[in-house]
């Protein structure tokens, strides 16, 4: 019994330590400094704020219990909730949409999501198709499940002026004020989307993860379809992505994925 408890503690400690980064402000390149983005680490999910006319576009939220922490981080950067003009959900899972409704109530931001996310956002539940990548992950889940929040979240209301995507690729330069597009990148979930900027930076949600576990090699530890995941990586590469910012784990370069 002691050894199982000890293993749980070691594992959770390892993951927490790996995921905890300082919150950073990054510049894409000196000549594109206006495209600076802010990374906020709410504990389990990395959130990104990208400047847009009049405020910011936020990539993903986190578990609902992390909302207060998110507000503190915003305050630290002298940003008000009302300055968040858009919330882009890379997919519907509860660690990405957990406090989406809290934020929308306070900020009145427009939602950007894939059409396939809508049934889950309406019900506040996640897809049942999610499965472990391999048997190593299946065994690890035995240890971490007791520490994971229940897979439910406050349902997210969709309004008529929200931006609901259906196409494989959608230009959003008019929203950000600089060249960018959203690419449908399924595999982790049917509704997964990635935000790709013109200079190769891609905010990929969970279609890639950078965690030191079970030989993941940048694959998500939970997914619906592994071959779709790899296809989505190829799509991103073909569209010009060179630097990947996953929601879990640190960013990495194109040469670190074998496609
Ligand atoms: Zn996910």
C-alpha cells in the first residue's frame, strides 16, 4: 500500500514540476514584435494571449477551479478580463473549456470553436471516444485518475455572433490584425483546431503534447485516433508550421516530430 501511495506522489510531483513554467512574454521575431504573445500557466493547461485590435485573443481556458488563478495572472500583466475579445477553444475537453462560461459572462468575448465541439459545449461533457495511447498510459492512469477532476464543466452557451468553424482551414487575419489561420487538426478529438501564424508559430491544443511519459514522442497520451493525429501534424507542417506550442508541456520545433 505504501509503495502505491509513494508512486502516486512521485508521479504527480513529476508532472506538476514539468508543467509548471514561469509565465512569459514571448516575441516571435524582432521585426514582428507587434505579434508578441503572453503565456499564462494556470497549473495544468498553458493558455496564450495574442494581441488583436482592442485587446486579446485567448487560446483555451483551464479547469473551472483555476479561474481565480487565471484572473490573478491577468492582473499581474495589467490586463482586464474585458480586454479579452475572443476565446479560441482548441477543443471541448474540460481542461480547456472549464472556465469558458465564467469568462464569457465577465468579458462578453466571442467564442471561436469548431462546429463538432458544439454538442459537448452544450452538455458540459466530453467525448466518450477518448482512449489511452498505449498500455503504459493505461497503467499510469490507474495512479493519476484519483487526482484528476471529473470530466464535466459548466455548459458553454453559443451566441449568434460567435465564430463557429466548419472548413479545413479558415483565415482569421481580420480578427488578429496580422496573417493567421485556423486549421482543423482532429485525432485527439474530432473538434480539435490549431491556430497557425504566418511566421510558423502554431498553438496546437492537445493534438501534440510534450510530456516525458511512456514514449509519447509528442503524441497526446489520450486520443481518439492516432493515425488522424499524425495526419494533422502533416497538415500543420504543410501549412508552414515550424514551432509548436502545446497546451501541456513546453514548446518545440518541427525537427522534433518525425513527419
Ligand atoms: Zn484534450
